[in-house]
C-alpha cells in the first residue's frame, strides 16, 4: 500500500518533498530525478529552488522528464523542453547536459522512444520520480487503456487531456494531438514514486489510483504494483479516499527511522 500523506496546502507538500529530495542529493550528488510537468509539481520546484539558493548543489543531478509533445519546436514556450528549462533547470542550477526530455521532433520520432529508454538505462535508473495525475487518471501521457508494461513511445492524447491542457495554449486546437511519453512500465522502474495531487478535480482519479482495482482503465492504479510509493495530497484531493483514517493513523505512528 502506498503511504498517503495529507497536507494542508500545496506549499507544505512542496516543502516536504523538496526537503526529502535535497537531503538525498546531499548524500548522493549524482542523484537521478524524474521530473513531471503540469501545475502540480510547481510547489516542489519552488521549494527546491529555495534550497538551491541556500546552498544545496544540484549541479551533478541528472533529470529525466516524463513526456513531450510531438511536433512542437523545443523552443516553443509550452514545449516540455521549455517548461523543464524554465521551472526546473534554471531555478535549481541543473547542468543542461544532464537533463533529458523525450525528443518530440517529427523528423526523428520513429526512434525517440528507444533513444530515451537507452539514456534512462545508461543513467542507472531514476532514483525518485515526481508524478502528477490527470483528472482521468493518466500518468505522464499514458491515457486510460495504456499497458502497464509500456515503455517510452508515441501516444495519442485524448480530447479531455487536450482540453485540460488548452489553458497553456491559445485554444484546444493549438494543443498537439500526439506526445512521446514514458510508458507505465518505464515509470514503474523508478526506485521511488512520489505522486502529488491537489484540488477536488483530482479526488476521484486519486482514490481510484490508490485504492481502486488495478486496471489499465485507470493508469494511475499502476502505482499499486510498485514497492515504494509516497502520495502527497491536500484535503480536497484526499476527499474520496476510503481509508483516510488509516493513513493518518499510520503517519502518526510512523517510526522515526522510516523516511518518506
Ligand atoms: C499533463 C502531464 C502530466 C500531468 C498532468 C496533470 O497531461 N503530461 O504529467 O500530471 O497533465 O497536470 P496538472 O498538474 O497541471 O493538473
């Protein structure tokens, strides 16, 4: 069962997760961090940039992004290359050559998945993967129905995901139709998954992922197959959880030797 930590605000989730990552990086400077895009992880990146300003050195950290749009130039402000650069690389002081985002260029798309999997393998694997979740339960761009064994590949976005992401573009028609995304099988290889969710709009998908049947109809439910998952949510996102009392009880009695 995942450890579920309910916090009062996204800001406190950001502090909790950033403090954990920072202490891991201090012990292991070449830490491999899996980064997600979307609004949810922003408080973590904000808190991490504060740690960087306080002197934590992230310059040897390798980072791997979950996904990228297909056909959007890397220089487009909403490409995940740009988003990762803006929200993570620059504020944390990561070294650009150690940061990898799947290649969404049309000309080389046939081999994008395989090349990304090779880079991941060469890194020794992701130590901690930050995850958000879509309102329909998608992880990265693994839409409902995605195989739990899937690796990095091209995936067609659902109309619901395109509408949800239209806020970053002029209109839904400007949102690309395809993505290149780590598969659920890729994500499950990370050594520690940290799933974040905030707000009522995520409550159903979160409960289905944490407590519902393990089914490809809810890609987030793949986390139940992983040996080390920490779920950090606010009250609104936790509102549909059935075993909330147990999570709080377990957290209250957590042994001091057990970390995040
Ligand atoms: C996108 C990303 C996902 C992200 C999801 C939720 O589709 N590919 O990685 O988890 O949106 O986004 P948000 O955090 O903005 O709600």
